[in-house]
C-alpha cells in the first residue's frame, strides 16, 4: 500500500524529469543520465531506492538527520500534536504550548546568555531574520550607519536573496547579481588552502586579522555584524585553527560589532558538542539553528538572540514588523522537543565526542591519509572532509578542479554511498546513531570510490 509502490520506477523518473525542478541541479545533465534516483524509505543510517538498492547515508540527508531515520516516536508526537492542535500562529498576542516549551529548552541548551528565540522555517529565513534584527538593533542604539555584514569566502548561509548575500559563494552571486550592497566577504580560515608555510595557529590569527582589516577599511561605525559558521560545512568542512575564534571574538568586542554563529550544520551534536560554539568557546550575540533541531523530520529554524540584543529590541523596539505564518509551527516545535529528548536520553552528543566520533575520524585517517590523491583528511565528531589533490606534497589541485570531486561523488553514489563533493573535497556527515560496523562499511565504500577516481 505504500505511496512509493503506487508507480513504477520508470514512471517516477519520467514524471520527475517532466515537471520537477530540483534545488542545486543541472537538469539537462540529470535528464541525460536517465533521471533521478527515487529514494523510497529509510531506517537508521540506511536508505532504500525504488529498485530495492540499499544506500548508506553518509550525509544524514543534508547534514540534518542527526537521530537517524525511522524514529516512530517523532511520528507519534507529530500525529498527536496534529490531532490536538495542527496549527496556530504566534503573531500578536497568542502562542502554543509546544512553541513555549521549545523556547525554554533551547534557552537551556544553547550557550549562556542566548535566552530568546525567534522561529522560522529554514536556515535561510533565520539568517534573513538576523540581518533585519541586527540592523534594527543598531538603529535603536542610534548607530544608524552600522549596516554592513561581513561573512567569509566559502561560507554558506542559505539561498534567499539576503542569505545568498551572506554566503561567500561566487557562483551563487553571479546568477542573481548579488551580493546586495553592504555584504562583504573575507578570507576563510582554510589552512590547507591558504596556509602556505604558516603553522595553523599563526594562520588562524592571520585569517581573523582579515576581518579586522575589513572592519577598519569600512569603518567600525558602519559594520553591524560578522557572521560565521563554527565549521564551514557546505564550503568544504573548513575547520578553523584553535587561534581563530578567540581572536575573532576579541576583534568583534574591540570594534563593537555583533558576532553571529550560524550553527545550522554544527548545532545539535554534529561536532561532539551541543553546538560548534561550545567546541570553539565562542560567545555569539546571535545564533542560527535549523536542520538538526528536528533532525529534518519537519522544517523548523530558530534565531537565538542574546540578552544584550534582545533587551534593546524588547525595551525600545516596539513592534518588529517581521514574521512568517509558520514561525513556531506547533507540530514542528513538538517534534523538535521530542528530537532533543531522544538526543539527551541516548547520549548522542557525548557518544559523538567520546566514542563514535573519534572512531570515525581514526578510520578515515587510517584509510586515506596515505592515499595518493588525498591531500588532507580533516574533521571532528561526525563531520569530515577528504580533500583530493593532484600532488600531495605541493597541495596542487587537479587541473580540472571540481570535476574530480564530482566524479568521485558519482562513483560513491553508484556504489551505494551518499558522499557529497564540495569542489574536490569529499564531505561526510552521517547520522549520529551510526554504529562502528556501519562506519567501517561507509569507509570501505568511500575507499572504492576514491580508488576508482585516482
Ligand atoms: N546555514 C548553514 C550553515 C547551512 O549549511 C545551510 C544549509 O545547508 C543554511 C544556513 C540554509 O539552510 P536552509 O537550507 O534550511 O535554508
């Protein structure tokens, strides 16, 4: 009786090709390759396609299915909430118990001082919201020129017009004549790429100084905020040296610039801490949450607002003319609460830090550190990148930079492993419930793909 079984694979593919425009997809080449793979069901870290093949999901969907697939508990909570109260909004002077309870929980588990929550539906919307909030904040403080936001190259913050402007992704900018004025980008703390002869810690300080230099160039009185993912995920799992964030934090304080941590990927245990900010000791003024907040079972995002900003917005701001119909959707909030409860009950964050994360990192290094086309294996907890290069010694890229990664991704997909490519960095971010045997199988399949690419 399943929905998936209601049509044949050929029918699903044909209808998809005829009507469905996918995100981040070249449809001409998709059609030439015979259409999409139809994913029909999932359990734990495993996916099945319409032809019955079983894939290991090395990406937790899109860095989000942290508690793994097939959690009946989450389906039950959604079902109960839908029957009791499927929807009510939070505009004006109403709310729902699920939104209230989740707000309390998020204030408890996020770093100290982040005690207020504004909900949206996606990471992109949450980041749009933050830009509006920080501009409003500085206006209320009488600093009407403080509008500019500084992001980093390879940063990913979403796909709406403002979120793309925050991103440091040239290809995305070019297609839409972006970034908007007032959005600036500086060097990423990408030691493997830009570090040259510098030790990582010296490079970390240099990368932070790039932000200080830009603040000085623009004038501190015109810079509202810096936005940073603790680990740049979609940009290629770029892990900053330990010196980077303390220095960035100091710079933001010195120049009175707000620091925004985009935790859409790092949040909810991915790095072995609840938040990437915990890992690096960041004390952000605002924080973006999405993905792992519901483990992807329903769309939900949140902006955590620190006390300093919240107080001004509340005391002086009057009505904030901003919000989405589904801000704080009760079903999504109920699922988020149940998802966090599962993470706590099963100790998934501790397990990622002390057990399965280190195991995953060790196996990857063992399998690939000496591989002829692997320049660097980097990662922490259950997020990692395997950077493919033409020459290990000189870190020289392949001449067809980007195409080698795509080839490797195709090999891995054909071998029933979901592993993504960012340029030539192969990236991994499996569900936090992955077992040791499953890690071994994932690494074995990744090796088949990388060997085939070499
Ligand atoms: N911020 C980060 C760090 C992300 O990785 C993403 C998505 O991958 C986003 C924001 C955008 O989130 P969404 O796709 O839900 O709009």
